[in-house]
C-alpha cells in the first residue's frame, strides 16, 4: 500500500519534471511492462485450465456469479451517486451501467483463491469456481462490452448525425492536442 500511495503522489511531481521526450519514453516503457504483466497473468490463467484438477459445482458457480454482480452493483451505483455530488462532470447512468457490466475480471481473485488454506476438496471447488467466473467475465462481459456501449450510445439519440458530429469534433480536438504536443517535442529535440 505504501508503494502504491508513493507512486500516486510522486506521479504528480516527477512526471512534470521530465523533458517531453522522456515523458513519452517513460509512458511507453510502463505501458510495455503493463502489457507483459497482463500477458503473463492470462498465460497463467490459460495454463491453470489444463494443469489443475477441478471440481465443479454448477449451483455454486451460478450463485457466486450472481452475488459478484449484485455486490458490484451495490458498490458502483451508490458510490457514483455520492461522487456525482462533488463532480462537475456527472457520471450518467449509462456510464455507471458500463462500469458495472465491464468491471468483473478476477485475475487477482484467482491468485487469492490459489493461496486459500482450505482442505483439498474445498480448495478445488473454490479455485474451479473462481476460474470459471474469471473466464466467463473475460469472454462474455469483456467480449460484449463494445456492442453494449454502441447500443447504449444509440439509445436516447434522436439523430445519429448529431452523435457522429460530436464524436468528430472530439476526435479533432484530441488530434489537435496530440499534434501540438508532438510539434513541441519535435522542436525540443531539434
């Protein structure tokens, strides 16, 4: 926890004391490390499917998944209401729903389940259930997040050309900012 808190605090100071080229280099380096770490986690999950002995209890899997979704809803929606009281840009219901829908992954839960000090049979049931929930949430929730976002984006929009125009404007603003930053970096390098 101390390393996490230190990293959050230091990122506000250290990042802006670096040159623009170094900022981009550091960002790309950390993104590469994050990608490698994520790849290792998913490789381990994939190997766990075939290397562990499993014991499935379908009712336990279904109830655990339902309770995970209910627990996530109990966290996301009330906290969003509280946070919206202090935010200028509100988190609307569509975004709250996407946070609820796409948030379950569970690689950390799987690693915690592996280290539970239960007897063999109970431990196998918990590890198998956690693995099924992780895979289901990755494949089903992860795979259907983009179609759901597209569906929710089209709900309540009378004219699709308005939504496309707004998206075009936002894209142009972002591209302009990126271009400006690249030009600054180019000038400092040259």
